C-alpha cells in the first residue's frame, strides 16, 4: 500500500482540478443522530503535508456535526466539460476524475494573516460584484483538516490504463 504522503502531489492535483471546475468541494459529515450531511465549501486550501484548512463561514450544519464527530470525507470531482467530452469521446479518462479524502477536522480558530491573504486572492475577482462583497468580505475563522486516507473516484471500464493504488497513511 502506498502512503498518502507519497501520492499527495497527485491527489492535490486531482482535487484542485475538481475545485476549479465546480468552484467548491463537497464535505460530508454526520450529526449526533447519525444523519449524513454534505456541505459545499469553496474555501478549502491544501498544504504540502497532507493537511488543509477551510474558512468556517456559512457552514452551520457542518460545524454542529463536527462538534459531535470530527470525521469528514472531502470529495472533489472534475466536472469540466472538456475533461468529460474528451473522456467520453475516447472511451477513457486521461486522469482520475475525482478523489475522496478522509480525515478529521479541528476546532474553529482565528485565521492567520497568510490564510486571509489566500482567500482574498481566490475571491478577489468576485469582490467586484455586489453579491461577491456580501458573500466573501468577512472571513475570519478557519478549521484545520488532517487527512488520513484517500480513495479515487473510479469508473473501471474507462480507467483500466491508469495506475490506481489504494492510498492510506
């Protein structure tokens, strides 16, 4: 089995492709009664060490769920029309279409200056619009994510040519 850290660059590339094509990641959590919930979060930022952080804004259900159970699954799928058109045209994916990352989330903490700058850079073009100002002007707190394993999104009939190891830490 290959360690998560050995494949981290590749995993991040797949996840980043998905975020660019959809604008967000899907974060799955479970509440105190075991009810699942999926939250779209556009402000996840990966680090080089199998961790990430996200801005805890507009994520009330996710925040409540994390208080009961800090385990999450973050999923990213490349929804780019050209990626899918080429894949369907040739009957094979050039790269894995998505990835699921499993891990735990920390308590909320104040964002650092560097983290605030990262989110400002990502949302800067949207801040020119009235809705962008309303949605993305007041970020202040983040939660850290430590990833422990991953699983690629698989469509075996179109991926048999790709190396697809099971990745765990």
